[in-house]
């Protein structure tokens, strides 16, 4: 089959937030923010910048572990940078409550080192290293989170030890956005050396309505001059900014960036990039492209990060993340297929947003239907398991053990700020404690819930639920098993044949 001559944006149509990319040989590797989910720092691979697969994660658990024993959706791993130096991959990121961290590995699939704190402090975000091959010097630039530090709209630069483990000075503000008329919320810097200049590609103006800027200076500590190199103009791509510049082996330049799309999170676009009078020009003369000629790279089979899962041997695929650091025994491996989740006891069993033992993946950015089969083996009254759409508000459909021992099909939801969920539709019995669950997600992230308990598929009588994001994070699809507080075990639930299909 002949590969198409063009591609269509977004190339990653889900919440791969704050992407950065690096090329090593013929391989392109991308990482993204993961905030409080574990494992963190997803690792994606491509040979053509259009088709991407998820190959792993660089961070198994967030540290300090006790801090992330419960969901912290707006904390943890903020915008990372990925680089290749001295035959190793390096990822730097900022935890706004702790400081700048780093991990490294000899190959993209690892093994990755444990997190190393390069610079401690509140509000340190969006770090990016640079090893200058011309001089042997190393540098680091980072932005600031006003919520933690009271400082924002400026970039701070440091000299860095070449081993990437420490900084050699106290740092200096090298770009002050307050001194640039009309600029605000300057963040997300990516540092490069090109054509005798130090380059910082950094967005400003906020994720909803901002733009991508380029800064250049002959010396790392400035002074820098700037231009806007990508903005919405007359397109429907709001706030096109924060991403990574990569050059192919043949010398073509490309830029991957995100677009904030509400409940769908930050989807990733690919822009052509050229140089004019010493400055980069992104997209179509500074406007995002919707369709464009593919990069001049060998044709590749169509590919996308995995979503479907049969859970062979009780193991879940790398597309899944817990909403906090996982605990022992939440998922049990066994000899058959199917994900066996323990009905973990919790005082928060009636608010999924507070549960750390929810297994999640990203909500696709186009209309789709998510479907899973579940069997509830939990014998404790109140034991439950289901399929959810999670955000500031959430809704789920699934099974619950009643006080009389029967299993019921239930559909529940909770509004933003609500302390407990409420019934959303008709409750019916589920013979054999089994059900097929379905969520159809239409345009605008409008979700319709359906089920089959053996007497033919039905849609619930509840209202259509509109998915909502969390702070910084798009809505998530989730599988869970839970039970009220109490002594002893509460049993398990087994999920089989999880699928996401286009609508």
C-alpha cells in the first residue's frame, strides 16, 4: 500500500501534554508531562514524525513516594525536556513543589536511573539542558510557577556541570517577559545551539490563547531578542505553543507542539519549520497547518499509541497509568486472560477522584466508544467495579454488590466539588455478576453510557454526561474496583476485552 503524501493534524490526538522530541539516528523519541500518574514520563517512538507508538515510561514511581500515595492531579511531573548526550538519553523535568529532576538511560527503553534532584526549590518548572558541543560547556534554563514562587514570566539560566547532576551557579534571569510589551506567562523553554546562536523556543500568553516565541543571543546569558513564530491567526488551533524542534538526518526541520482542547487535554500537532533571515518560521508563515506534506522520511505503517487490551495473564499494557503510586496487590497476575483488580477498601469509595487505585488511560480526541466486560467477585456489600470517565466531574457505569447479596448494574456521577456521587439512571440486576459496559463519546466529549447484562444491549436512562478536564490534565477513561472501609478482604473484579473503537 502506498503511503499518503500528506498528514493531518493532530498527529497525536489525545492528551500528550507539553511534548518534547529528540532524534537519534533514524529514530525520533518523544516524552510528555504525566503530572501525578504512575508510571510517569511516557516514551513514544516514531520513524516519520507522524506515526507514533508508546514504548514505555522513564519513571516507575513518583518521589517522595508518600507524597504521591494519593491522587495529585496538578502536581508531579510538569513539562519535561528530552535530549541525547554522551550516548545516553536524558530527561529533565520540574516538580513545582520540589525542584528540577533528571533521569537518564543508555536506550529509550531503559533502564532509567532513579530521579536525581538537580536543583531544589519551589516553583521551578519546565527545565531544559544544553550540552554545547563547540565549547564543552553545559547549561540549564527553567521557568517559574507563580502559584509556588510568586514569580512568573521570566526564564532563569544556569551553568551546569557536564555530568548533568548539578548546577555551577546561583542562576540569572536571562529573559524577563515583563520587559517585553504584550508578553505574559512566558514558560516552557527549550534550549538549542544553532548557527552560532543560543536559541530558546518558549511559549507565552497562556495555553488557551497564547503563541510560540523564539529568542536568540550570541551568549547564553543574553541579551536576547525575540519574535513570535507561531500563533493562531485565522485557524481553529487555539494557543499553538510549547513543544520541541527536531531536525531530520536529511536536514528538514519540524516542530511538535500542543493545542489545549478542554476535556481532551493537550493534543499534539506537527508543523513544518524553515529559516528566513536567520529566524525560524513555523507552520504556514507562522500559522498552524491542518494538512501538510509529510516529512521526507521512509514510509512507515500507520501506527498510534495502543488503547485496546486483553490483559494476558492479568497484566495490563503500558497505555495504563494509576492515579497515584500503585500499591501491592491492586492488580493480580494469574494464568488466564483478564485484569483482576482487588476491591480495595477505602473511606473514599464513593468518590473516584480520591482513589489512587484507578487504572486510567487518555481519552481519545475524536468520537469513540470504549467498551469492557466485567465480572464482580467481591462479596462485601458495597463492593463495586466499573468503567469511568474521570475529571473534575466524573461518571461511571458498573456493578455493585447489594446488602442482600445480589449484584446490580449501577450508573453514577459526581459534579465538580461534590463530596459524594449520585445515581444517574435506572438500577437493574446483573445475573451472574457480569456485564458488558460501554461509553460512547461524541463530539464535545458528550458521553452516553450503555450496558448489556445478558438480555440485550441497552443504554442507561441517565442524562448525557459531558466530560470535564482536571487542572492541567484532560479527562481520563478508567477501570476500578473498590469497597467500603472494613476488616478483611473484599474480593476482586475481573475486566476482559477492553476496546476503544472509532464512531
